[in-house]
C-alpha cells in the first residue's frame, strides 16, 4: 500500500534515471577538464622551477620575470574564458534539467481531411 499516493515512485524511475545519467555525464566532463587543467599547471610549475634554477645574473632574472608576467596574463585570460564557459554550461545544464522535468508536449499531428 502506498502511504503517499501523490508520490508514485514507479512513475518517476525513468525521470530519475535521465537525471542521474545527465549528472554522471556532466561530472565526468568536469573531472576530465579539471584533470587536464591541473596537468597543465603542474607542467608550468615544473618549467618555471627549472628555468628559475638556471638564473645566473640580473639579465636572466629580468628575462624570467618578464616571461612569468606573460604566463600570468595568459593564465588570467584562460581563467576568464573558463569562467564564461562554466556560466554558459550552467545555463545549458539548467535547461537540460528543466527539459527532463517538464518535457514539452509532443507536436500534434495535423488533422487529415477526408476527401469528399
């Protein structure tokens, strides 16, 4: 006996599966993107340390500092782009969830007129 007649779980299993599938897909994509970003940052840090350890004089330090400023600028531009993409992805995700929760009614077929 269903104690909560207004909530019939059997009718919502397909809906829940769609939401779970969407969330799994999004989590995998986010994890892959974050993993790639971290790998890139680790490579940058390793290169930076190697370059810094080779500084021998003022000119080397000056060159290193200028290069780091360019890298910082590039990283900030990438961060801004990433934030914009994340905002767009969030809006898209919200629309996908709404579409799953409130599917649009199927297009009605036009009435077929009988020949007289």
